[in-house]
């Protein structure tokens, strides 16, 4: 049963098992993100359960199109809020989040290079040439030679984190270039 | 459903295999490509890498069983809630019935609560002195209204103003000579009057029979106490940048060791409730500037110069301010009246959604120094509004040495990470935010 069907059933029946089933599919992601921000297994586990409690309520209130990305933003906001609470005891993010459901649900759009088929290959090649050398090399190895981060890191003698950031920034620049109508393939 | 379960396990298994290094490089690349498509999964992996894979597996099993427990507890809670609702319903209906019978006089239980209070009014018992003062006043200025109302009035004022109106008010306010105040020395009259104008309004408003003169008197008192309080401790001043002596809007001034704060307006001006003791210290903060601590002056007017911070990481300096400053200020002013410091704490300037540190990293990694210039350092200040979906828009260049710098700064802003808009009381505030981008030749 797809996520959206489960959610629809829950909205009609209010049976918590359904939401439990839905949540358990993505729980490892929620847990991972909580770990990343809270840096503590105990806190992260508590957070996963707190977020579940929130879901029970919020799934009823809001119409959700993309459950996964919605859950992602909810998780991040929760963690941000926790961190803020630790720092200053303020709850400013929570209030914001409660009143701005449409802000939370930004549909994630795939980067052109992550799509199955690339529309304008010539333009992509041209745009690749505009990139900084390291960004270009990382993108080439990762997307065209199918190398793992680790392989690229050792090939270019870089830190794995640096490889990821080159990929990220390279992709951002690539996207700007691809969306620029003046650049022709 | 069973198909899904296999799918879940496989998804989690991928994470376990990846962190546990049980994948070939081709498999790693395929998984990494999936992560590139899915920021949720990619961040989750970052978090999972803090934990040993076996621990991760046991944590997940633990969470699954916790989830099951929660669901069963939840179900029980619902049943309890229904039971509780029924019980409350019975209690309420029972008590309503009791009251109803009371009124009819059919039921003689523990009733007649209002009687003793009435007898209090009837006997001219010695009241606290303030009340006496009020009563005197009322006698002098109004003789037609009946007695119980006088006492109500006196009581009402006593409650809201809480304590005596000090003599100094009659000194500062000319109109106050209409008011005859004679606090007896043995009464606790010297406490500061905690007067709230609104409360006084309520009192006078609720008592329609009170004559206009009396209302006026009440206002005079309220304002007298207020202006007296501000006059004793307001410091005003201007915060400027030492670089080019331009005013800094949105700098935060706070009184050391207290929660009294103020924010500078567009012209860098501020007003803060401080001064008088000669020992207070003002702390001035502006992102990207070195924190300043200055002794609170007696002359009540001060210029504060701030030096830019030289930290390399401080390439991006951001401060929210703008259209809402006026309302923030009035809020602050209100808080003097109500004595409620907390009401100022609900304003939140715009900030990058991922935090300032990451935003700075983004800028420093993506900034291109314009080639067509001989400057070695340049500062661009942009003003913009964060829209309700977190994107910067309506930008304007507030300071820039040239178009090449402005364009690069605008490019960075518009193609950069999202922002959390400014909020007040949790509500979106379309106010202007400023960002300061420093270009250094060496990068």
C-alpha cells in the first residue's frame, strides 16, 4: 500500500496503526537526521517518538502532497527547535512552523543531472566546461564514471567531505547555467 | 503489506551496508546517487555515520518496539478520555442541578456566599489609607452618587494601582494639585507606583457614574507616574560604524546583567531604559562588529562607534531590521507601561534557514572576486525581504563600490540557501533584512 493511500485511510478512520505503519517506513531517516543534529542517540530516539506524536495530529490537520519531503522538513524543524531550546530556551521556530504549513511543504525538485534522462546533453557539456576544475572533475567521476565518494576522494587526494561539497556546489552552478537561456549547447 | 515490509528492510539495510562498509564501489556509487536525489536520506546518512552500524540496527529495532507501545497506549488513552469526558459531564450536570435548586430555594445546602461581603460595605470599617484618600476625593468631587458605589470605586483603584500614589507626582504634574493626597506616614506608601494606564482606564470605564473630573484625575496620575519613571532612566544615543561613520540599523543594545534591550532604528538611534546608578554598562551587538561595552552615561546621550570584526569567517554579516522597528519600539514603550518585559521577546529577525555558519560557508565557497577592479577589499550591503516561502526578493543595493560587486552579491543572495522570515508573535513579518558581504582579494 503506498504512503498516500495509508494516509488517506488514516484521515478517514483515525486508526493509529495506519500512521504507525507509515511512520515505520521512514523512521530510520528521521532517526538519522535527528542523530545528525542532536548528536546523541538517547535524544534522537526521544525525538523520533516526539515527532510521531506530532504526526498523529498534523496528518489530520494538513493536506499533504509529498509525505516524505514533508516529514523531512518536520524533522529538521523539530531538531532546529530542540537546538534552539537548548541554547536559549526560546520556542520561536515552533510558533512559526505551526502557523506556516505551506512553508513546510516545499516539494523537492530533482536536479537535472539526477534525472533518468538528461534533456539537453550538449548544453550540459557546455555548462560543465564553465565549472571550476575540481567541481567539474568530481561531477564527471561521480555521474559519468560512477565512482563512489571514497574512490573520488582518493583519486583526487581530497577529503570525502570536500568531494561532497564540490559535487553540491558544482551541481548548483550547473543548474544556474542550465537554466540560463543565453547559454546554447 | 508484506511487500512493503521487505522494501523497508531493504532501504534500512542499504544504510547499514553503506555505513558498515559492506558494499562494492559500484554499489556505493549507485546508493550515493540515490542520496544525491534525496536530501532527507543524505542527511540521515550523515547522522547515522556517528553511530556504529550494530548500534544503529539495535536502535532501529528498539524504536520499532517503542512505536508499537505508543500505538497501544494511544488507543487506551482514547478510551480513558471518553471515560473522563463522561465523568466530567456528570459532575457538571450535578453541580448545575445543585445551583439551580439553590436559586429556587428548594435546596438548603452550603449557600449564601454573597451575604458577608455586603455587610462589609454597610459598616464603615477602617479601610487602608489609599482607599480613604480615594473616598475623600470622591466626597469632594461628587456627592450625588450613592455610597456603595464610592466604595467600589475606591476598591477598584486600590486593587489595580496596588499602592499609594507618591507625593512626587503632585510635584511633577501641575494638574495634580486638584488631588489631595495625604498618605499617613505609617502606611507603606513609599513603594513605587506600579501604575498601568490600561488598568486605570478599565476601572474608570467600568464605572459609568464616576464624574469626568475624577477620570481626568486618574489619567493625570497614571501619566505622572509614567513620565516620572522614564525621565529617571532613559538613555538615548546613536550607533555608528567606525569604518565610514554610517549609522547601524538593527544593532542590539542591552543593559548588562538585565533583560532590558533596545534595537536601533534606521538612523542608528536607540532609547533604552537605563542610567541613574552610574554603574550600569551598555552592551552593543551588531553581527560582524566587535561587541562593545560602554559605561552607561549620565548625560543620557551617547555616540557608540563599532569596529568591524576582523575574523576571517565573518564574511557575511546579517542583521534583520526595518519596517517593523517602529512597532518593536512601540512594543518596548508599552512594556514600560505594563511592566511586562516578556512582551518584547517575541520578535525574531530573519535568519538563514540552515543557520549563519552554513550561510557563511556557502558565501565563502561561492564568492567570485570581480576581475575588473583594483580594490583589494570591498563591502556590499544589500537589503531584501524574505517572502513567505523563504526566498529573498525585493532586493536593493544599499552600499557598494561598483556594479561588478553589487551583481556578484545579488547573485549570491538570490541563488543561495533559503531563509526563515522575520516573525513577530510567530507571525510572518515581511520586513527588510540586510546582509553585508565582504569581498577580500585574497580568496
